[in-house]
C-alpha cells in the first residue's frame, strides 16, 4: 500500500506541474503575434497536454486503488469532498484540452488576463484536496 501511496503522490505532483504550466503557455499564446513563436508555443502545449493526460490516468488509478481496494477514506465525508475536487480538476484538465484546440484553430478570443486568472484555479484545487486529506475536517 505504501508503494501505491508513493506513486499516487509523485504522479499527482507531475500532473499538477502540467496543470500549472499549460495555462501559462496559454497566457503567452494569447499575447504572441509572431507566427513562428505561436507555432513553437502550440507545439509545447500539445506535448505538455499529452504528457499531462498520460500521467493523470495512473495518478487517478492509484487514487482509486487506495480508496476502493485499500479502503482509505471509505464512507468518510472528507473523502467525498476530495472526490468532488478531483472531478473538478479532471474537468479543468479536459477544458485545457478544449482551449488548446481553440488555439490550434486560431479562434482564441480570450485575453491574456483571462488566462492569468484561469491559471490560478488549480492552486485552489490543490489546496482544497491537500487540506481535506490532511485535516479530515468531517
């Protein structure tokens, strides 16, 4: 079980690295006017999104294993809240994929300021998830 916890933590940290960085690339894409730089940023964003998705799957699988097979948090309110946070983060991840497709089609209409705000949302998700696991408030 400790190995699964270890993998879960490392994989989640890696997934969050992408959740923090991809929207920052979107900030730069929203500001960039040079076509060569836009292509380079899009390539970076595509590769990062693929990596994030590749990492998210085993990260979530390890979490599910700990919950369903090991029983960590089973029937406890904090775990239900944490699962809600995880669902929101998965939706955020998928929405990043949508935004990437919008940039690839050249159809972005949002400002760099909007992406700067959007970039901060996973911080709130991470804070909520960690607080729920550590504090177990209910």
